[in-house]
C-alpha cells in the first residue's frame, strides 16, 4: 500500500502540513506540495475535433507520482470555503487525462482510496461541509473510495496543534496506516 | 449600475458564455474571460513578517475591472463539482488584496451585488449545490449581496440552449437589468 | 400516469397549496393534506424479534393513496429549514412498511417519479438546500427518480404569487404534465 | 450549567442513547425521550387573526424542561437523512411558543448552547451533512450557540460502540462537561 500526501497549501510548514505529518509519522509515504510544480489551469478541449493539446508544464511529473500510489491524502487549507486553487487546478486537469490514451487514468483512479484533510478557521467544521460534499461527488464520479475526512481548525502557524479532536483523528489514521503496511 | 460578467470558463463560446449573453443582451456591461489573463495561484504570506509580495501577472488589471463594477456575475462551468480553477485562483488572491493598502478592497466588495451562473451536466441541479452554498459563505464573508443563482444544464456546445428553465431565468434577470439601468 | 400531490402543510390554502394548484391546474390528479390524517411518529422495531407492530392510525389509508400513483409531488413548507413534521412522520414510517409483507413497498417506490416543492422565506433559495439534498438521498435510497424541485418564496398567505420565477417553473411543470397525460 | 439530553429516538437503549450515556456519564444532567411525550405536529396559525390555539398534549411539560437547561444535546438517529419526526415535531412547535406571551422563549433560546449527536449507518459521515447544516440554520435563527456535533455510526443495537472516533469525541465532550461544572 503506497501512500501519497497531496498538499494543496501555498505555504510550507503550515497547519495542513502539520496535520499530514501527524497522520503519516512513522509511515512510509511520499509527500508532494502541488505549489512546487507549475500546473496550468485546464483548457477544455473536450468538444473540439483535435481534442486536448499537450501543455508545457509539470503536470505529468505530478501525475506519475499520483498514479503510482494506492492511497491519496488530499490535504488542503480551506481557501474561500473550497479547496485551494492549486489543488483545484490539479483536479480540473483530470478531465484532460481521462481522455489521454497514454494513461489508464480512469482504471487507475478506481483502485485508489481517498482521505481528505481540510484545515480552516474556527467555523470550518460547518463551513467546510460543502467542500466535504464536493469531494464525495468527485470520488463517486471516478470511483475512488472515500474513506474519511478530517476538518482541522487552525489558521495561524501551528494553531492546529491546539485542536485535540483533529489531532486524535490524525493519530487514529496513523495507527490504521501502521497496521496495514 | 455597472455590470461585470466574470467568466471562469476555459473555452470560448461555451455554455457559460451563452448564458451570459442571454442574461446581458441589450444591457450595457463588461465581459471578461479570466482565462485571457495570467493569474497565479495565491502564495499565502499572511503569517509572515514581510506580508504578501507583488506578483508579476495580470491580476491587478483584472482587479481594476472588478473594482469598477457594482454588479458581478460570477459565471463558471461546473468543473469537478466546483468553480473552475481559473475562477478559484482569482478568488483565492482576494486574501492578498484584502491586505493591500493601495486598495479599499474590503469596502468596495461590500457595495457589490453578486449573481452566480453555473453550467454543468444533467445532475447539476443537485451536484452544483455545494458550490451554490460555497458562494453563500464567500459573499457573507466579504459582505456582498447574493442576489440569486442559475444552475443551467449543458455540456456540449450550445446544449444549454435546450434548458428552458435556465433560459427563462436568464431572460428574467435580463429584464430586471434593463429596468434598473 | 397518475399524479399525487402530497401536502405537508399544517394550514389550508397556504403558499404550498397555492403552488400545487398552479402546478396541477387542468391536470387530473389527487391531492392530500397529510395533516388531515392521524399519523403517528415511527416506533422503530427493526431490531426486535417481533418486528413492527400494527399502529392504530390513518397511515395505511394514506399509504394506499401513495401507492396508487406514479408521480408524487412532495410539497412542504420549509419549517425550521426542513420538511414539516407531518411529512417527516409520513416518510419515517416507510421504514416500517418496507418490512411489511402485505405491500411490495420497495418495488412500488422504485417505479415512482418524485417532484419536490418547498415554500419558505426570502432566504430559502439558499437555506432550503440541505432539504433539497436530503430528498436526493431519500430518493436514491428507495430508487425513486428525482425529476426536479421548486423553491418558492412566500410566507404570508398568497405571498408566493409574487415569486415570478417559482410561478414560471410551476407553469412549466404544468405544461409537461398536460403533454404526458 | 444545567445540561439536557433531548433524545429523538423512538426506541430505548439504542445507539443514540448509548452515545448520550458516554457523553454524560458522571455528569449531572437530565435526559428526556421525546417519544415518551405526546407531541402534536404544529398547526400553523401565524397568519390567522386569533393566533395559535392551545394544544392538548404534553408539549409544555417538555418545554419547561427545555427552558430550565443551559446546554441542550440534540440527539437523534438519522431517519431518512434527517432528524426523527419526534424531534422535528418538537422543533416545529417552537414557532408557536415564539409567539406565546407566557414564555420568554426567544430570549431563553439565545442563552443556550447546542450540541448535536446523530447516529446513522456507515455512510452517515457524508449523508448526515445536510442535517448538520440544517441545525446550523436553526441555531443561527434563534441565536443558540452551536458548539459541535458528532456523527456516530451504528444501526444495530450497540453497534456504535465499535465506532472509536465517535466514542473518543464523546469522551472529549464528557471531560469538558466535567471541567465546567
């Protein structure tokens, strides 16, 4: 079972990353910051004759990482009550690769398990719920299994370390991951 | 009353643009495609000493347009059950400009009225609801008035022209805009 | 195609009933007010040896009506951001009749088409969305087809007659029903 | 700080009650099963000249209990993706008592803190979210403070005792309640 933490934050060592550390400490995994890659927003060519054009950016490097793992932890700060634009751009481009014959993207997605980690302000246990529901629709569409989600409260650096319920759930996942390996 | 249609689509002459045409035909307005501008995803510097750094892209050009208008029509295709990455990047960057002393961004936002147009597949009258709720949280946060939304069904080019309820609502808004001018 | 309007209002000639009239004028149908029947809240006996006990109320009279129709219009005022208790009690008791061998309740439900009409205050185009989503889960669970919904704004008697968009959608449904008969 | 557990279950010793026991063991509190009281669904008389009529049921007995407590734990099984009809009837009747001059219902509600416990099937961490959002609207409307919620998974008797995350959150609340007394 290969685990990928896909970080949608724009800054390093923030609360989202803190949560991912707690979830994966002592567990073999790969961690990538989407912001370290140049990812263009999608250009929708589904309805053109020529189809999608190759894009000169780092998408496929990131995609290879994504495809090689069985468990994906989608970890994002709650930006404006949704996933970060970085992560959204990554997901939007799936539409292109679902149609790219070089990949069995559709079949690969169906084998993966998804976890969601969202970090936001104090009200985010409520205001992140549309995002939690959006992920449900995303995973249903591609056939990924939506295991569970954590909504953690923390805005200032390390603030999330004061959210005991989020930390406990992180530890619980951590133990589960350790068992499965 | 100055009206701006802010288009989040990645392709031209798609269903979202079609809807905007119907809403604004015969009405004085400005229409911008975010995809025509280079907009970087946000780099969150809220918690650093130096604060946000200037970004070398087209954001401020777009921002000037945005600030000059009283009514904003946020028009986006439903990409993966959310707004497009293009639009999300635009909104994410608000966090930067809320802290930029050159603009009275906060005060300006509070005076604006928001309309939302989402175009998606057949199920989008249900699956777009998390996005409709997300916009509610966004507009509440900045104090914009959320007038109404249209969820229009159309994926293939011009398909939305066969959604009579969406078109009717577009005409209704159109008449309201004509009255107000 | 036999149509049943299932009214969850507690008062007669209110906004919900007004909407139903507009949707069904000139269309052959049956209309029932749940409040005219005595419906006990469910007593959950799923996990007892003896199973559910017969309840001495009007449920089965209403159930017979429900089963005889192909199209159900669930029409309810938005009470505390949900369906009325009257309608909720009716739906809750489905759990009992799904297990009652005298009825092919499960199979019958699967053949029905569902429309939802909700009437509420000015903000209900947003605040009724959890209810719209709840109905989606309900219909998915039993296999009913969720055709569409109307959220109409009106609290004081007849106030809904000033919501042109809701009335237009009602007329649209009305025309569709007239075509199908 | 006086605590009331308001149980919406229709059966005794079910999962919802189990959760409430875990949340409140060793904590001084009152626990009531709404199903032990006869509660009529509301008859909406807001728009009549005479206003609401007295209803011959147990509502006011329950209401007195409700008003005497500062913290309310709304505990309900997830019936058809919503609160139970029992609890819904209780809440619907608030509309009547908001207009009853014998009570300062509005002012009293504003002083209370609300916790929500929902028990449902395996998918309820997603499918209970509309209910969690509905409670948010309810509490916002009356000015109650929405402290937090637990979604616990358990359908068969005692099944919830195998949901470690829900139990942990129950223990956490339990410790908080013990501190505050």
